[in-house]
C-alpha cells in the first residue's frame, strides 16, 4: 500500500517539477512610460475592484516588451510595475504597439500612487 501511494504522489507531483517559471516583464513608470492615464470608474466595468491603466511605452520599453513576448509565446508572463507584481497571464501574441493597458487592484493603487506620481 505504501508503494502505491508513493507512486500516486510521484505521478501527481511530477508535472510541478518540470513547470516553467513565468517570464518577468518589469516596468518603471518614471522611465518606461511617456504617458499614463488611470480609469478609476466605468459603468460597464467587468471587474470594478481593478483600476485600468493605459500607458504609452518609450521606444526602449516597447522593444523590450516585444522581445519578451516573442520569447514567452504560449507561456506564462508576470507583469511588474515599480517593483510590485501585478498579474500573471499567458502570452497569446506579441505586444509590439506603443500602447499598453493593464489593471491594478484598487487596494494596491493607494500604496503605489506615490511611485506613479514621480
């Protein structure tokens, strides 16, 4: 019985050993964005607990984003802003445009606001 449970546990945990860590995409609002706007409230918001952020990337941030999303195609990628983790998602396409939209949880926005205003 012990061997059976050991094999079951091994078969269940084995995929975790080969799981790939998400790619990491870091942005600093002071150097990576030329424009930034926040949408605090929308009548048709699907997730009102999040604040939408629209940014325009600098040419350097744009190239970095394009290269990272090409390398992470169909894999997980985690977005960081000013050192804080925002979210993790699967990359389904290369992000190469000047604009980018992401969301920040409302409770994190108050903590992050001083770093966004610099």
